[in-house]
């Protein structure tokens, strides 16, 4: 009975430890998304989370290990959303152009949905991923990012290659690379659009921005197709 009682006493301790881990992860995610990896120190994260630096070392070890935990915490759910969206797109009937639009929309929509309606945590996470996509990819600390998301990009490229076997395979990669570049840019919500349109357009309106991006990239894809200019 004493052992059982001791086990029961451990439950609040484990809950407090779990809550502390989540606070640290939330604080790190917030700061990494705002400043990037290199501009954030462990002391900054500890202050953001309201804990001592020693607790960061206790729960996560090094800054790089903490960063990996931030990426991995939401990665599986994010990838699962992209996989489900792609599966739905591949089941969509229509012309090649309509099916191409469905695949492109399948890539753009899930991350916009999480950013717009997933809460502050997802907003920070999606912004963080957008930042990381624009860093030199040989950086060692990016390994969790690469291992989590490269495979799903391969799946999307394969889907577009299957839809357009007449298109040079390297050009499919180019087209999807341009789509990724535009997507990561808009997800930062930098305010450039607001300033350059004199406030008539808003970079924070990702639903509208996303639909414009899908239409633009769907049409732009045809520049690499044989007999460019023919209707599809």
C-alpha cells in the first residue's frame, strides 16, 4: 500500500514536469519563430517560459536538442495533414488543369489552415518552418526539419509527375520549388504586401493570399509543359 501511495504521489510531479516541458517548448517555439535559431539564447527561452535555465538543460539538454524537440512536437500532425490533403486531391476528377490545381491547393491549404485557425502555437510553428526553408540547408541543426518534411515534398512532386508524364521531370521539380518558395514567403506574413499596396492588401489574410497563389502557380506550371499555350 505504501508503494501504491508513493506511486500516486508521483502523478502530480509528472504532471508538473510535463507542464514545464510544454512551457519551455512553447517559449522556444515563439522565440525561434520571431528571431530565428541563431539569435535566440537558452537564457532568452528560460525567461520566455518563466523557468530557470537549468530546467532547459534538465528536460532537453542542449539548445540544438531543444530545437529538435520543437520541430518534432508538431511534425507528425503537420505531415499527416499534408498527406491526407494530397490523398483527397488525387481522388479529385477533372481536367489535367483542375487536377493540378487540386494538388497545388492540397499543399498550400493545410498549412494556411493551421496558421489561421490552429491557435498561437500553430501560427508560430508554421512561421518557424517558413523561416527554416529559407536558410542554407547544410546547417546541422536543420536535420530534424529535413527528416520530417522532405519525404512529403517528394510525394507531391511524384503526384505532379504522374499527372504530367509529358513534362520533363526536372521541370516538375523546378515548378514545385517555386511553389514552395512562394508559400514559405507568404507564411511569414512580413507586411511587404501591405506596404507596397499602400494598405489595400493584407499579408495576414492568408486565405485570400493562398487562393491567389494557387491560381498563379497552377497557371505558371504550364510554362514548362510541351506546347506551352495549349489549353489543359
